[in-house]
């Protein structure tokens, strides 16, 4: 097992609403939202209308998840490779450039110290590039591939869609208020869980009044008015980006991996949220409802006896012993690693995960 393979499960809080799957608001109004008195349903419906938008911009993401302090960087660091990269994304602020020309041409550039990571989609071709490792991956997509592929990059639209999926009788939705984001007029709505059993206090979405494009998404922990996670545009210009930005050729000394998925029908790959998917036995199962949904991966997912050196020490620093395993509770999400190798996660306290595992 790769040393850091379990890290995304342990540090999943950045995708807080991913464990919350529920039907979207039905029959939401389709009226323009540039008027003076839109409803929350108008604002939510306008998000779907932005899928063909053309724009360039700069994103900033901040995280205050309450993860323990860990050594990072050069000089005595106990973290290497993927582990350091994942922790860096989730515990520090970072910025990215984004270029979008409709649903099938996108480029995302995440710049870190002395390194750059890119994801470039042009139709059925997707390239990922890591300048630090000098590695590139070329994926050929099937014809019915999802429109929006970024291999982990987060934008306000991602958080918006996940939050919208959570709008059920368990969520209170505020009326829109006018705000300014990156020089654009926006309507902001607030989604507040009605249940006290979740770690999430509120999700705030700011949506461009003219285009419906989500401009900023903020997730607050219960009992706090400060953002636990926020991602938003700091600059945004509408219009088609230069076509050359969606062409990628790896450097001659790059290590290139090819993955041809053109014959893989994605209609059998749908995930949780009302669609069927072909199951191989290692997909998560779900219990609970709304904001209290808990995802569980089966026994054997994590074998702590296989972890050595840095990976084992990192696990001890991130988690604490609890009944039947080890767990970590952040500001927004808890993760529980059972002694038999199961992984449970949700936007709930650790105690809820322990109870669900029995």
C-alpha cells in the first residue's frame, strides 16, 4: 500500500458537503437574477445556466480546519511526496489560475513554491502536469464523460453544487443579499443545517447576478462565524481565453503515463446521489440522511500494520485513540479508522461515527 494512500480519507474535510447527498430543489425558477428581488430558488437555478461561461480568473482558497501542527518543508521534514502536498493544500492558503471556455475546455494552474501543477482539458483529452516531479498523465475520456474534470482542484462552483445537493427539509435557505466579489455584483444565499448533529454551521454562496457563475463559497463550522474553508475569485474577466491555453505538450524529459478511457462507458460509473453504478465491492456505503450522512468504506480499506516510518508517525499525529480504532475530528468533518480497516467519514462528531460502526 502506498504510504499516503489513506491521506485523502483522513483529510477529507475540504469536501465537506460530499457526504451530504440529497435531491436538488425541484422546479426552481429559471428567471434572470439581475433584478432587485430574486428568490433563493432563482439564484440556485441560475448556477446551472453558467455551464457555458467563458472566463479567466484567479482563485484563492483558505482553510482553518483545526488540523494539528505538522512539520512541513525542507530541512528535517518528516513528510514527503503526496503526504506533504495534500497537507499543504488543506492547511495553508493557496491560489490558482483558471481558464474556462465552456464545459469541455478548462485549464487550472496551481502554483506553489518553485513548482506548478496543471490540469488541462480540451475535449476528450485531459493532461495533468507536475513540474516538481516532471510527470504528466494523458487521459482520453469517453464520449459521455462528465463536463467538469480537474483532478481535485476546488472552485466555488464545486462547493456550490455540493451545497445545493444538500437542500432538503433539513436545510434552511436565506433570501439573497447583494455583495461584491472580485469586482462583480453577486447575490449571496446562506444554507443553514436545521440539525444540531452536524459539524457544519452554514454554507454561504455568492453567485454572479448577471451570469449565475458561483464567485465565492464559504463553509463555517457550527458555533463559529469565521470561515473554516473559503474559496473564491479574487479577479475575474469574462470572455473566451486564448485557444493556446488548452493545448498541452509535455516537456521532452517528462515521464508520461497514458490512460485511454474512451471505451469506458461512464453511464455505469455514477456515484451516490440517486444514480446506479457498477460496484466492485470496495465502494462506500451510506447511512443517515442530509447533513448527518455517514460514508463507510469496507474492512481492509486501511491496514495500519502496513504503515511504516513517516506514514505511521503521521497517522499518530493526525488521529487519537478511540473505542475500536483511531479518529480525527476537524472543524467540519470527522474520520474514523476502525481496527478492522474500515473508514467512516461524515460532517458529524467522531462519536456518531463510532456508533455507526457498531
